[in-house]
């Protein structure tokens, strides 16, 4: 049973109790008896009985009372008797009205009055439409109108719109043209697969001559035959309009907007939404639904016989819709999406995310498949593989057990307890330094150091880089998790990102940004709203460790596993990784490339089949991404830090060129 119907039953129950009290006190004729009886019958919906208390035609009065309830689409009506003034055979009775306009609409309260006259048979109410409402005249009717604000726009950091106009077909009715309201609206609802009750609620209370849009469908989804069938229903009309529904980019972040038959809003989104409303189903569109959609201004009006509005009886102002500004940069987002387009037919899933290392502000978040319900750059939970050695190296350096120049052999295979670690063929094996091991993403070298650092130190270092922290955005994110068991085998597995740690692409980009900036910053996506994420103070890292990490990450791109991303005039720093894992029940290899150029920090995570080895797709997507950025973008966003990165690169190369 719907809440509206339940409220009607409760109102009827109150009427019956009131009726019992009246019967007991109706000993001799008085104006009060007629007034009470009329109000009780009107409230209970017994319109014929109510009409018999008046001097009007019973059928005409009953129809007027019934139509008033339908015209307002009332969920409940409560009437209270007020003072009655009497002078001879005339009287005037006042009464209070509470008309509940239904879920999502207000309760209309006003004071009514009715004149009475005494005849030979008792007191009767002198009927006119003014009995229903004092300002309702002959030939007029009531109606409810809604002024719905246009949905607000979502902008990038430069005030470029991120939601584009979509051609929409609005299916609706002109109530006066319907032979039978229930039958006509029911036929339209059946054709479109909608619940007829919300549509009827809208139509019953609408001005009869105004077109009422009930269901919105994207123009591309509307077949010509559907338009023909809808047009064959008497009173049903369609019209085309343009609405901001589809994200032009960053679909998984921005989210989709409904109000369309294919989304079945009523079954997916809770709230007091009416037919034809737009509702955000995911991403920022959902989180900031109230701000972006605003609320309708509701009016009770009177209409004349031609359907023209004659007066506003009551008005409840709605809230204006508002826009939303984000930290996204359309140019960077376009570069990120373009970098994935070339591999979308080859790989399973892929994500590229970029942040401003100085602030944690998110510049771009692209995922494949590119859809409004896939924000993998924020939410995918992966083993990071050797990309985690950015954090592992920081933990090892912080332990004091090793330095960047410590010789740590890179072997083809290594056993640590019951765990076996191996490297891909063709890696630099032999007496290598930790920097060289890092540059070649040598699994066995880092795994061999599992007894040089405590599990809790790995976890503490990961937390300093934001992994597993208590940071969050207004949209769903995965901040990562770290759980390293005791013992060298478990620590070794954690050091190479094979066990005990899970991350998202966003989390790894923020970790790389910490190396670029020297401090870790919580992510930020929304900037100009009361619900905006407040940036947390950055967690400063040890300067010597940061300098060593910059040297290592530059070496990866200059002479190690990430040389394919050595592009541009500002040095690129990074780390690669591969991690075999089960994703959605399938054996999968996730390729990683994580790093920064200037103050643009990034991460790419690419899911491939278990037969694919190496880092080519991840490294290649970042190289493509950086080359797609606007000319001088990296220099402009991080001029000061770029000089520091240049110095670190020169150190790694022994003073040689960095590009």
C-alpha cells in the first residue's frame, strides 16, 4: 500500500470518530449540526451526503467537491469547525482546512467560511464555489502548478562545462484532451513501461490546458514506431527539447542524469520525485542532486473556463538550482581519455588519473570502459606490484639499513621462506645498486630485503604516503589498505606489492605526488560548495628520502623499465610494476606506471590477460597522455618544482641531459 493511500485511510478513520461525537450532540436543529455534518462528509469523501446539507443541486455540488479533491490530488483532507455567528435565520460558519497535497508537496492550510440560512426543515448551507475556497469564483477551478528550475551545470577548474546538452523527447498529456484521465495516462504508462500512479498524481492536479511532460527519453532511444503509438492515445503529446544530461567527459566522475524511462527512477532512487523530474543516478550528479536540481516552486492557482490562470491562492517558493565547480581540467581529462582510447580494444580495463602534486587536486580521471557507472580510477582495488617500491624504498631508506647506493643483487629467482619470487627475462641481473634495482623494477632485489625492515614500518610508511588513510571524496573512492603479517616472507611480498597491500590508481597518483612535492596531500575534487572537500594539511616527508626517491624514479625513465615515457623537456619520473591477481573472478595481470612530470602526478593501471607480461601498455598510455597535454602545461603548473626535479634528474644521470 502506498504512503499516499495510507494517509487517506488514516484521514477517513479520523472522520468516523468525529462523526460519532456529532451524533451524540445533535439534539435540536442548529447551524452547527448542518456545518459539522457537511464537513465530516466532505472530509470522508461522501460527497453526495455533504451536498444534501446545501441548497444546491446534489449532483452538481458532489461533483464540485470531488473535482476539488482531484484538482489538488490530495492525499488527505482535514477540516476543523471554527466559530459560527448567527443573526436571526442567517448564519456564517468558519472552518479550518488542511489539504495534504501528497508526498513531496506541502500541506495547504487556509480558513474557509460558508453562509447558512434557516428554512422550515432546518439549516442549509448556501452553496457556491466560495464554500470550497473563499476566492474561488463561479466557473473557476483549482490547479497545482510547478515551476521547475533548469538543472545546474558542472564545471571544470576553468569554468568549462562538463555536461552537454542532450536531445530529449518528452512524452506527456494535455489533461483537457484526455477522454478519461486514468485510461489515457494508464495507456501511456503501459506503453513506456512506467508506474501509472506517479503520472496520474501529476496530471490530476495540473492545469487542464497545459502540456504536462511525464516521461523523458533520449531522442536517440526513441523509435519512430514508439512516437506513432504514443500519438494514437487521445490526449497524449510529445515534444522535443534539449537538457543537460550527458557528461561530455569524465563520465564515471560526473555521473548520469535520469528522468528517463530506461532508468526507472522510482525503483532506483528514493525521494519525493515527480514525473518528469531529473535525478542524478551516480557520481557528482547524485551526490549534489539537491544543489544541481533545486526544487520546484509550487502554486495553488485558480483557472477560468478557458484554462487561463486568474489568481494565485498560495505559493511555496522552491530553491534555485546551482552549478558545481570541480578541480578537473578539461584539457588534462581529454588527454587522459585519449591515451586510453588506443588500447581500449586490446585490454580489459584501464585507468589513468592525474593530480596536482602541490594540492592533491584531481586534474583528470579516465577509465575504460568509459561509462557513467565506472569510476575505476577512484575505486578499483589492485595489488600494486613493483609500483609499490616507491613506498618500499622509502621504508627501507628510513630504516637506515640500506641507502640508494647499497649493492643489492638482482637475481632471476629468489626463495624467502616458502615464497618464491622471480623476475621477467631480460632484466638487469647481478651486483646492482638499490637505485638500479628500482629502475629495472627488480622483484627479487626488493624481496631479498624483507628482513631489513619491520612490517609495522612498511605500514607506517604507506600511511605517510596516504595508503590506507582516512581520506575521502564526495564520490566513492578506495584509499587503499595495508596489512603486513609478521615474518620475512610476508614482508618481502609486501615490499614488491604482491601481498598485504591494495591500492587504487588515485591512491598511487597521490603517492607519486608526495615525492614530487615533498608532502602528501589528500585528494580534492569539488571546490565551491558547502559540501566541498576541505583540503587537509600535507604530511611532510623526510627531505633526504624524497631526494633519493626522485633520483630513483628518474633513473627508471632514463635507463630503466620506463624509458618509453621519457618524453618532453621537463623530466619524467616514475616506476613500473606488474601484479598477477584475480579481478572479478578472472586471472589477470595489472600493469602499472606511476610517477610525475613537474607537478603533474599520475598513475596508469591496465588490466591484461595472464599471458601478457611487462609494462608496455601502462608506460605507453602515460607517454601518450603526457604528449597530449597542452604545450607548456607541465611547465606552467609546476615551474618551481620542475627545477628541483631537473636537478634530481641530473644527479641520477651523473650530470648528463635529462631528456
